[in-house]
C-alpha cells in the first residue's frame, strides 16, 4: 500500500525552509504533492503558474514529488484526492498555536484516516518567511542562502521591473 501526502502553502516565494520540509517529508511518503494554494484575496508577487514552475524546477531531484495548484477549502482538496496525510512545517510557537487550531478543525473535516503531520523547520531556516524575503529584496537587501538560487534570480527580476 502506498501513502500519499500533501504539503500546501502559497509559496510566494518558496524558501529554503519550504524546500527543507519538502525534502524531508518526501522520504516519509511514497508520493508527496506540493500544493500551491491560490488565494484570490492575496496580492501575490508570482502567478500560480510561475510558482508551480519554480517549485518543479527546484524539486526535480525528488522523483516522488509533484506540484499541483488548488483553491478553496484544504479539507475538500485533501478528501477529493485521497491523501493519507497533510504535512505542515513549524518554525516557532506562534506557528504551533495557529497550526494546532487548523489541525483540530481539519480533523473534523477530513475523511477518516487522514493525519496531520508536523515537522519542525531546521533551526537554520526557522526565522525565514516568504513575506520577509519579499520585503528584504524589495528594499535592496541580500537573501542569498535563504531561497534557492533559481528563485532568488526570479525575485530580483520581479523587483527590477
């Protein structure tokens, strides 16, 4: 029996913290889907197509990882696509408080047998957020080593325009 997990987020942009969680969780599941969430209420730096393409590029070394896009309720997507688990990364206690509430609500909404799996972010990436990356780059700061090089170049291109 194979097992299938979802790691979802806006990934606008993907950071090395995200990549760390993807690489580690890809070893735990037969199939890992990176789900790019489309939130029409957010003003994204990258289009959903750009985010999917960048994530596919930086995860191409992981044969059991696929990237998909979705919108709407996470539980609906999870239930409709027969996932066994949803992976979430935790950076700090503030993440834990938010994520435990989400996990408890999802436990009511998920089909039976679907688990939430929490992975602690590597300490070297625990302070990184996509919002912080965008802010630092927009103000001319250096984020080298905090995002994959491919993505760093794309962020710089966006802000150069």
